[in-house]
């Protein structure tokens, strides 16, 4: 009966109608399930073979249904080699040829799944006979364009390697290249499966494939998907523990897992740390005799160790130390790679490498520092930050005596911002007790002109970082290099071109103030200002517009505050040298501006015990020579700055304690100053004309105090000032009026009215003309001035007003002035 049914169902498979054929396949499957225990093996095989023939059916639906039925049959039938004899050739024919016979993606996927089912079901002893066929099929399906087939093929490859490792070894390398094509697939799940498959194929196959796959796996560490990077870490972690030939490939595998220790995803970083710890423990167990003494006696962590870092076990550290020589050269090259992602990963690896190598990094420090110098200037901030962190680790593990011998000579000729950044970070991680011994050498190095005289903003910031890190680490020990730090900071402050650099420098000054236990910045300047000025005094004669010393000297004058009063003699000598008329005009202009606003005009100068000699020397040897007229806009600006400085020097002229209140002193400068000021009253610069008038007023006040004010001086000065009433600038006219009032009220003791009648007549006549000025404001100014000067000789003025009243438009002003004079005469 069973033979008849089998013949009937098998005969139905010959029908062309695909629906009837599908029902026949279904009937055969059902029959096989229901009568499994009753059927002979030969009968089962007959059914099996008839269904397998449908793999070549023209109808896709029939092929698909046949594959599903065979898969179902394979899953419940007992393991029999007879089935594989017919199944494997059928699969090989459809999937293993050079040309793709099976056109349907869905059917190909089902057949690969069937192969996967066979691999998982059958014993290794049965599969070993067909490993060549399976490999041939997988080589084709692994490069299938259909993603799901790629995924299933990768899983098949992994399971095959794990199922028959001994037989798989010979064929494993033929699968590597096809699987690697899926490592870069656009679907991240395909990439994950491919990476996992590579892990098992290499692990159970020929380990020489590590050289082929390590590059593509390293590239996957740049993958944006966390799960992909995690798959790589897992594979590398397993290889480092279980790969048979791992000792030959440690130098290739270590960089990958070490890089993952600093991944930005916490979960991935945690897993990598766990795997890395396991690698170290296994390495210790395998080399127990070598580690016995170290494990027994070196159980405590170093006292000076990076905070927030867990020290790797001794196995991890030893593993890294033994392969540094192979890892470091490649790492240094990749720190300077043209691809940003590679530089980033290299910087992450650098940190992990130093953390594990500890003091043994010293042997390769010179090479590593060269790479770090270049990487610290990287355009990617993340790379720079990683390099700084790595440099800080060097400070923890390498003694200052060692790294100073490498770092300082490198920077002597031409230091860069990158080198200083690395050096600052190294200092930050150094131990106070050992760094103290090198403070003098470091301080002298940073203080040298070649190092601290730079206008590059990034360079200045890193130079300040070196200073601040030294003070943070060594604290009060930095007193021994307080002068050197002062010079560095004031140099940056003077040469700074950005506001934030200035703020950083001032912050460093406050740190130094705290280290030196000074109550204020002025006290700090008082302590170190003199030696700095003495150094500048030697070179002042050679300063140009771009000389760093000039900028630093200006900074000293600006920020020293009251400390300046203690060193006025040296300052005056430097000023006399720099402000000689033959010196660079632009230099003189800059110096005059600083001098006027930050020295001469300050209250601290008035309190200085030797301010008198300073101001006298300033006026005689600096200001007067620079008031002489010279052609050019720059010279014009210098005259303005010089006369401004003179005005500031006379600031305290109303005080009899002024150094110029001494008749001997003021008599020496009166004649040249009056001549020059009268020239400046007619200068082309409006500002110069105004300040010249104001300076004349202050000088007149000083001459009155000293009793040197004479009628001849009045008659010499007033005609020049009187002409300025016709100036094009109203501000100059007002200043001229104020100067005339100061000249004639009060008059000097030797002034004779009879002899000076003509002068007064000319004065009043000119001033009355301007009483009728078109500008109402100036009319009021002139009216007030005439009232004050009129007190000198009211009769002459009254006669002049009487003549002018009928001619002037400003009749009201004339009447008011007339009434005022008449009241004076009446009183």
C-alpha cells in the first residue's frame, strides 16, 4: 500500500501544473511525517530524492516550496549520511557554480538557511566529508547582493568553523575575502554579523588570516554605530584570550582593544575594560613563573598615580611593555595621518598605551614626543585634548630629570605652541617632590628671550599654562623661581594682542602673588621690578617699533602702579634713551602715550620721594627736545603726545610742593618752554594748540608761585595767543581766551601801566572785536574774559567800549560790559 502511495505522489511531481505539483510535494511531506516509523530507509530516500528534483523546477513557487519542505524534513529526520549524499550536490548545483543558476533571491535565501540547518544538525564526522562543497557554496553566497543572504551566509560560516574546526582549518582562508566584503556593508546589522563571522573563522581556522583582517577590523572602530564597534571589541577580546597563535599577533591586536578603552560610549568602554582585564589575567596565568615575584611583592599602587584611573593589572602592563617597540612607530605615524578619524583614534590609543606602559614609556619617549608635538596643533580639538591627557600621564610616570633632558633642548632653538602645550601638560602631571629639583632649570628656560618673547596668541596661552601648572604643582616651592615666572608673565602681558590673553596673564600674576605671599600686585612688582628694568636699561638704545622689550616696558609702566615710584631714576634713564629725537618716531609716539597716561598723570608719582628730579629730567631731556617742530604727520602726533606729557607733568602746578615750584628749576626750563609752547600754539594740530594753551596756563601759575612772572613775559606771550582768537576751532579760541585771562590777572609786580598802555589798548581792541562774534556762546565767553581782564585798567576798556557800542550788533553785551566797568570805577 505504501509503495503505491509513494508512486502516486512521486508521479504527480511530473505534472506541469505548478499548483498540483505543490500539492504533490505537500502530500509527500505529510506522508513522510505520518509514516516515518513505518517506512524503510530506502523509501524515505526515494521520497527525499523526488522532492530534491523540484530544486530545478522552472516555477519559482515550486522551488521555494520544495526547499521549505526539505528544510522541514531535515529538521526532524534522524542524522543519516544518505540524505546528505543527495542534498549537498543539489545545493552545490544551485548555489556553488560560477554562474548564479538560482535566479530568485528568496529561494537562494531559503537554500542558504537549509545549509545552515544542515550545519547545525549533523555531526562533525558527517559534515567533514562535505566541507569542500559547503565552502564552495559559502564563497558564492557570501558575496550575494541580497543582504539577508549575506547575513545568513556569515552565520553559516561562523557555525561551520565552530562545528568542524579541525577540517575547517584548511579551507578557512578562502572565506576571508568574501566575508570582508560585508564588513563595510551599508546595513550595520550585516557589518556586525560579518565581524562576528571573521572572529570565529580566524579563531578556528588559519590564524595567518589575522594579517588580512586586522586592517578592515581596525577601520570598523571608526564606525558610527556603537554595536559595530562593540562587535570588533568582542572579537579582539576573544582572540587575545583564545586565538591559538595569539602570541605572534599581540602587537597587531593590542592597539585595537587599547583604543576602545577610551571610546566615547560608556557601555562600550566598560566592556572593553572588562575584556582587557581578562586578557591580562589570562596572560598572567599562562606566564605564572615570570610574574611570581612581582605578584608577591609589588602589590601596592604608586603613591603618585593619575586620579580617577584604575591601574591595569600586571599582566596588561607587561603585555603592553613587551610590544611597545612594535606599536610606537606606527602610532607616531598615525598621529600625523591626513585623515582626521585616524588621528583621533591614534590619540586615544596614545593615552591607553601610556597608561599601561607607565615608566617603561621612557624608552620610547623621544619618538612619542615628536608625534605629540605635531598632534597638539591638530585642527580637531578632540585630538588636542587626548594628546594633553596623554602628556599629563607622562608627567605621572616619567621623572622630571628624564623628560626635561628631552623636552627643553628640543625647544631651545624654535619652540612652538604645540611643544609648550605638551610640556605644560607634562608639568601638570608631575610630582612635586621630584619637580622641585628641576624648577631652576625650567624657570631659566622659560625666562629666556627666545622662549617668552612671542606675539603668537596660542603660544602665549601655552606659555602661561606652563607657569600656572608649575605654581599649582609646586606651590610655595616656586618662590625660588619667582623672578623667572614674573619675567615670563610680564612678557606675555606686554606682547599680548588679545584681551583673553591679557586676562590669563593677570590671573597668573595673582597666582604668583599668592605663591610669594604678597598682599597686592603692587608689592609683587616692587619685589621684581628693579632687576627687569636694569636688564632693559642695557638694551634700550637699540629698541625699535617691533622690539619686544618696548612692549614689555610699556606693560611694566601700565601695571606696576605705585611700584613705579621706587624706580623713577632707572625709568627716567630708559625714557631719555628711547625718546631721543633721532629715534624711531613711532616708538617715541607710543612711549609718550604710555608715559602721559600711566606715569606722569598718576597720583602715585606725586607721592614718590624723588618725583621732583624725575619730572625735571623728563621735561629737560625728554619733552623739550621732542617739542621742536619737524615735518610729517608722525612728528605732529609726537608733538601732541609730548605737550600732553608736559601738561600732565604740570598737573600739580597749583601745589607749591610741585618740583617746578623751585625758582632754580623753573628758571632753567622757562625760556625754551615758552618759545616752544608759543610755536605749538600755532601748530597744525588742533589738539596740540589746545594743550599748548593749557600748558601755558599751568606754567604761568608756576612762575607766579616762584616769583619769576614778569611783564616782559606777558608782552612776549600775549600777541601769539591773541591771534588764536581767530582760530578755525572754537575749542582753541576758548583755550586762548582762558590763557589771556591767566596772563593778565593778576599782573606781575613789575608791570607798569603807563609803559604798557599800547599793549593793553591792542589787547582790549582785539578782544572787543570778538565780543561781536557770530557765535553766541563765544560772545558770552569773551564777555566774561573782558570783565576779568578789564579790572586791570577799567578806564582804557571803558573808552574802547564806548567807541564800539554804536558799531556792534551785540549791543546788549556792550551795555552789560559798560555797566560792569562803571561799577568797578565807582567802587
